[in-house]
C-alpha cells in the first residue's frame, strides 16, 4: 500500500446538471487514470465524505458501488476502501468529433437556430402550451401495451388521421393501410429504395434540387440523373432524353426545391405518362405544399395518379418542428404488402408517445388551425423580410419572393461567388445556402437562399441586411 492517508475529493459543482454521485465517480476515476491516486491508495470513507460534502450516505455509496463494479476500487472492511492493487488504469477514451468540410455538414443538418436558417418553421409561433398539455395527457394515459415496441408501420390512429387530412387538404384518396410513418425524409427514401430500387438503377432528380437526395441515392448505389428545371418545373423531355428507362423520378411539384416554381399541369401529365409507359415510379416530395400565399395550395401530383405510380412523401418537420422526427409515406394500394414486408426488416418504428401527441394535435383541430395561422404569418414575414433586405441590399442583388415556400432567393448582380459569401455569413453567425451547392452543372446562377420564417419584422430584416452588406 502506497499511503495510508485517504486522498481528498475535489469540490463538487452544485450548479451542474450532473448528479452528485456521478461527479464523485468521475473525480475519483479521473484521479486514478491521471495517476494522482495509485493502486493501494485509500479513498475517503463514505462517512467522511458525508461530513465533508454534506451529502446523503446513499449518494456516496452509489458512486463507490459503481467504481467497485468497474474494478477501480476495492473494499477492505475495517481497513477502508482502496484503489485496486495492481490496477493498470487507462485514460478514458475521448471521442473527438470530426470537422466536416462538406456541404451536407455545413448546411443541411444545422444544430443551432440561426437567422435565415433554411427549412426551419417559425419556432416562436408554435403553440407550445397546447403541445405540452396534449403531451401531459398522453403520458398520463400511457398503459403497459403502449410501452412495448411500436408498430413499424406507424400508430394506427395516426395513420388514419394522416389519411383523412390528405383527403381534405391535398386531394389524395387513400386509406390508412397505405400510410407508413417514418422518422424523416431520409428514412422515407431509404424505405422506397429498399422496396423498389436495386443497385445500378437510374433515378431522375431535379437540377437544381435538394442535395441530400442525390447524396442518399448515391450511398444506396443508385445513380441520380440530373434533370434541368425551368419556370414550369422539371423538364420531362430532358429526363426522357437523358434516361428514358430510369426506374424512378424524385420531384417536388408543389414548390420546387429550391426554385419554388410549381410543376405545370402539362408537365405533370407528361411525367405521369412516362411513368405509366415505362412502369417507373414517381416520388412526390411534398415537403411544404401547405404554404402557398397566392390562392389555395395546389392539389398534389398524387391526386392525378390513376395508374398507381406515385408515392407521396410528406413530413411534419416543416409544419410542426424538425425535432419531432416524424414523416410519412403514402404508397399505391398494390404496394402495401411489399412495404409492410420491407418495414418489418428495415424500420424500427417511431416513438409511440410522439405519435400519440401528433394524433391528438390533428384530431382536435389544432393542426389545421396551426397551418392556417402559419400560412398568414409566413406571407407577412416573407413580405417584411424581402422589403427590409431590399432597403439595404437592393443595389447589389435582386430578391425573388416566390408564391409559396419558406425561403427567399437573392440573386447577386455583381460577379461574386455565392459560396464564398455564404462562408463569410456563417462565420458571422448567419445562415445561408448557395444555389450553386444545389446544382450539378457548373453554370449555376450565383444566388443565396435565405429562410424567412423566423424573421419577425422588416426592422429585423434591415439589421440583418446591414450585416450582409458589411460582408459583401
């Protein structure tokens, strides 16, 4: 034994969220791995620590029990507790988070809330009190069966509510068994790929278009075929020229992502005809189809599908909040059994409690009212953000205010690099996307994509515009 006097424990942090027993555990383990406490050294007794730290005996014993179970300490009865003789402790493994330089890490899964952040609904306007009340009620009503594994297809009640909502709001005639609840767009696309695609298949994607779609298809060893977009949406003729026998097409017909144009009726019909002739599939990504500010929202492409070729992908991330991690997929009736089989293998199911809260939110009318309020609010914020930015930046760029969607397009007048400007904006704490990062071709327009949903006034937009001006 190297010493007989117990080594003191460093002070604990009463303001920390880490429990006291865990703090004691980490301090003793840290002292051992750092060599400050050596094999055979005594540590303070539980009674001594009770007096020194003013803690309950059970707290001390919980920490010591954990250290003993892991082999750091050894109880010697009347002789006290010592560091295990012969222990060769290694420093705990520290996992350093790699810094990614890619577009995906920089822009499409941000972990903070920044001005102009894309894809983020108005978090300040979300009815959190209603949500909390429904959540508390769902927790109180939880029974033992609700705590078992969730259905991989989705909560039956939520699937029924989604089917009813789509019938009324998007003109989609479907039954609950056609609806599959997923944990987000990425799982939706993975499910489709596992069910309908094979390695080497070609899939039309919009150019410019949502970069994670291309990234995901590539990871699944499916070849994305960029198809240009103009004022009427995806140019179907170009898709036919580039890959007539493609297995599928992924489109955003309501508000093309990111140009926000709507797929025209002739293009919709041409796309459906192509899919029917070649037995191909159409994935309709309707990520924010509810938000159109001139007239009523356009019916979904799925509502025109007579041959069962369209799979409709929706999400709660844009209409509620991204942290909910809930989306859904509507498949043609003929594919129900296939998707049930694939879901059994590849889906883990989404938390039943979250699905229950969303079910109540929809069934009690809060969902429809929330969308109506947001549609009005976003129209106001779109106009305010555009006006405020134009006041400051009008000589340097033009600003598109699309008839729908959740972002503005700022087209640079001077010959500037949008990517370099985006990098400077991010260094200054502002979020932005470069349109060129959404395009495959080298001749992309130099433009910025800025979300407006969390810009609360014209004055706020002007202040933010001044920051952009300084960085030009």
